[in-house]
């Protein structure tokens, strides 16, 4: 695997991990407060969208199936966090 591609994969996995941990931390301390959950949701969504854009731009260059798989996981986490906010607060 190319060094630059490896760096892209590591950065996307780190972004996904950081986004999920941030959202879990926000859920833990919020006690179902809409404002606190909303702040952590927006931060998490921004991080996930940035990661998705990075993967999309690098997929144009490298054309690897691994990047498509990581994009799918990213979209899954976006849907999962949105469902959590929709079910618990609206």
C-alpha cells in the first residue's frame, strides 16, 4: 500500500473514532438535555462530514475499494447519530 494512501486511511479512521467518542461523551454527560446533545451532535456531524469529503476527494485519486468501504461506514455513523437525535429529542 502506498504511503500516502496509508496516511489517508489512518486519518479517516482517526476521524471516525474521534467523532464516535465525542458523541458518546456528549451523550454520557448530557442527561437528555437537547442543548448539550445538539452541540455534540453538530460537532460530531461536522467531523464526520469532513472525513467523508476527505475520503471522496482521495477516492478520485486512488480508486480503491477500501476508500468506498470507509465512506460507507462514515455514512452509517451519520445516519446512526441522526437517528439517535431524532428518536430521543423529537
